[in-house]
């Protein structure tokens, strides 16, 4: 009897859930919170969605249609329907740990010893911890490929992360058949993470006296990016020497190498067993500085010159004082008050790099043989600061910075040449040219749509420069022979000054408490999430800064939720900020594909759905669409706002309104989704307002349309991320 009553209740709740699912998918299941066992599972099936760990255990072998047995009844127990950030998502070792390069560097700074000693014995705890983290880490190919440079004559090393005295992270690119010599690692811990392709590692023993290598291969292994268990390796001088090669005759390989502590040279050994020689690991043109030297004595009472960290702090203060101008048009966003160009010029004119900043931002490791190395060290809503390291003859190719963006340049070391090209499709004619000598500070022309280039014209001397952009610039748009190319500026060493937090930085205590409440099954209160947002990452990671940044942001779903928590907890939260965040976000395909097995569908004509998060202010779902699947995304009478981001494939979106038959007037619903009916008894008939195709990376925002339908008419499947902010959550 009790089971029959529970089944009847489940059927009633399921029918109610079907009616309210699209309006608010999370609220549709709240009514089922008291159900247990089979009844709750039936409700989940009828509601046509399934909550999931964010890349957790269910996507790693647990079927979405088979649940573990209930201890009480022996029947299949219900999966956790409302989890927010689930336990597996909090335990990063159980998830596909998707990171951007900035987040990877933050994690390495936490996991590796702060002051490792060169030549120290193997620290097995560090090896196990870092190896396990790297094994589960997924870096977005769209990001790391921007730093991959291949050369036919040799494999290349490209810096992607650095912390002085702690570690250096290099991207090594291997053409077909390329190999390294037999070498040691100068007493450092060396971790290798395969990103694509395969590498063969051959291990050798030290000859007696450790001055040469025994030429006999004692062991070999294949590192394979496609096999997680074989994707990470560790090397140390106590384990011997090794040689790495790309054995594939058709495919290139890319590997991430992390050395702790960093070193500038190593021993290489001939394969015949002869004496070793010392080979440099950095550019021979790099500026060298002894960071332990005593600074030149200054007169009593004379303060040291401001450093880059001081500059970033001053820019943060100025950004807070500038404020925002009200929009000049209805629906437009507020615009920032422009900074005084000569005030910024005076500010950066006296800036000098401190000895530690030379090591952290412009040390030997930062100079590349192939291109100018740029490092983003600060970014807020008004300014970004980039430090550039130039080997002789290197240049930033012809590029645009935007018609409304101003640039300031301070040449700290060496000299540069600035060129501006004539407007038009071709930029071979130099219209303006000027030299930027060492110590000079320059503000470049604002509002110019012309292509520009900056070059270290010296053939013998390296150069270092500081660049300030307002609005902030985090991505360069280059004009090349192949067309338009875009490259994001990496944050190699972390932000300086007050803005040291990043997207994947340490979660505040308030955020931890709020997320822990959801893990435990309790609903986190709005006050908890507001406190988490208030104490979360700094402005360098805030969604507001994306409104003015020229670049994409490589995120995981967890990082996206942190930014959404920040913005939606603000009393002045804005829809255009959320739209900008979704439009500029780039997610790892492996992250959303890991949820396919966890997605559940009861109706074959509707998309499979996974709930990623439930918050007081929003719900976020992942939907998988096959051919001819369709769904009403915003039905009549719905409230709130909905965003749809296409991650893969495309969808057709149709918006419907109501036409007044008596007066022929077309009505749209207001913000609350209420139909504007006819007058004097006239009938309001449903009419098509628009049809649009949502392609990959596009974002659709709906708030006020009478009805919005989505359909997948393409032969290829589609994956969409949908965010819903209800006007008022159902109790």
C-alpha cells in the first residue's frame, strides 16, 4: 500500500514537473524532495533531466540508468537530483580537472614546495601528489595551441608558467622523428604531461663517477596523451638519465614539462658514452641579473622608485576613482570615465623593475628564440598591464588594438621601434615611425584604426618593455599572410600587487561553507552565497572585467559558477555582464563530453539534460541534442531570463508573439512573460516573430518573448549550456 501510494504521488509530481520543467528545471524537482526510492527515480525520468557530478564518478563508469541498491529495500536507490557543486566536484582528484594555463600555474604554486633545493633527494609525497593532479588535468587545446611553435630542425621549448626559485613550466613541441639528447635535469624534479601525440622515453644509467652516461638503454616507456594512465612521467637525476623522442612518423607531439626548481642549463651526453657538456636551457640573449645583489645605496630619506607592483596598485586605485558614465542610449551599458593620459604617463615614467620582478617577469627563461614573450601581470575593469621580453630582432607583428583603446609604453631596457601603417586592406606602407629609446615613456595615438607594429630593431641587444592598455587588452589580433589570427596574452607568473587571485584561486571560507552546505544536502542561503561572492576572487577574475577585455576566458564549469556567483550576488547585477561572460568563455570539450553518460532522457524527441548547478539566483544545465529534437525553452507565462550558449553544433531558435486580430497589432510579452492580449474582447493569436540559427560559440538571451522554441535540425549533434535566472524561485 505504501509503495502504491508513493508511486501515485510520483506520477502526480511527474506530471507537474513536465509542465514546469522548462520554466525552471531545478524547481520542477523540489516538489519531489520528500519522495524516496523508486518514486523519486520515476519523477526524475518524467522530469526529463538528471543531475550529475561535475565530471564526477557517474561519468567515469556509473550508468545513468542504473542506480546503486538502497540499503533499506534492496531496490535501485535514487540518484542525487539536487547537488549544486557535488562532492565529486569538490574532490578534484575524482574529476576531469579542467584548467586554463593561469589556473594550472595557481595549482602548481600550491602543490610544489615553495623553496625546493637543487640536488635534493626525491620527495615521493610531492611526486605522487603532483603526478596525480597532472594525470587528471585537462588543458584546453584552443588555449595551449596558441603557444605551440614547431620547427623542422629541432624540438622547441615555450614558456607557459614561472615562479622564481620554485618551478618553470614549458610547452615542448616535437615534429615527427625529433628527439632530445641524453641529458640530466640539474638536480630538479621533472614532471612530463602529454597534451597530444606520443613520446618515447629511454632511460640510461650514470657511468661510474656520474661524469658520463652508460650508453645502454636500461628501460623505455611510451607516453601517450590518449591513455590517462600513461600520460604523465617523472624524472630525477637519482633515477638516472633519459632521452625523449617522437617515434611517430605521421603525428606531431606536444608535452608539458615542469621543472622544480627551474634551471638554466643541464648536462647532455653523447650516445657513445663520452664526456658530458653543459647546454643552455634559455636564450643566450637573455638579460641576466643577480637577484641577490645589494641595490645601489640611496641618500637618506629618498624612497626607492616605484615597481611594477606599485604601478598595478596605483592603477587599481585610479580605476576605483574613475567611476562610470551613465549610458547615452536606452539598453546601452554604462561606459567608464576615461583616464587622464598624461597622468598615467607620469605615473609609469618613474617605474623600475625591482630585482625580484626582474627574476619573475624578465629573467632568462622569459626570452624566447622564436617570438617576443608577453606576460599579463594585471587586469581590472579599466587597465591591463603587460610586460614584454624581446630578443634581438624580434617584433610584435602588425596588429590592431581597437579604435577606442589607448596604449602607454615604457621601455625599461634596450630600445624599440614603433610603426603605424596606412589604412586599408594592405599595410606595406609605413605612415608613421618613431624610436622608443631606453627609459622613454610614450602614449600612443588613441582612436586609430590603423595597423601598428613594434620591433626590437637591435641585432645584438635584448629589450624589456611595459605596456598599459585602457580599456584592458588581453588578446592581440594579428594581420598575417594567412589572414586574421588571435592570440591571448598569458599570465605566466600570476598577477602582481593587490590583484593576485585568479579564476581558480583559493576559495574563500564563505564560499567553502556555502558549497559544503550543498554537498551535505542542505540548501545554501542567499546570504552565504553573497558572502562567498564578496570574499571571492579579486577584480582580475570578476565577470565585470570581461565587458571591456579584448579576449576569451578559458574556464571550467566550476570557474564559471564562481564568476556567476560574484555577479548575481551584486545588488546592481546586469544581464549584459552575464552575456559577456558566456560569450567570452571557452570550455574544454572533454569536460562537457564527460557528462554524456550521466544525462538522462525519458522522451526521445527532447534533449538529454544534466543539471550542473542550482543556486538561489540561477540554475545551470547542460543539454545534448540529436537530430529533430526540439524543446520550448521559454513557454508562455514564464518568468526570468534565459541564456543559451552553443558549445558544439547549432540550434534553430524561433520566437513567437501574439497578434491582435482586431487591430492587427503585434504584441510581445513583458519581462515577466505575461501575454499582452487583445482589447474589447479581441483574440490574440500566436505569430512567429523571428527565426535565427545559433551556431557554435554564439549566445542567445531571452527575456520577455512570449514563447521561444529550440530545435536541432542539423545532422550533427549539438551541445548547449543553458543558464536560467528566475524572477522568483518557486518555494
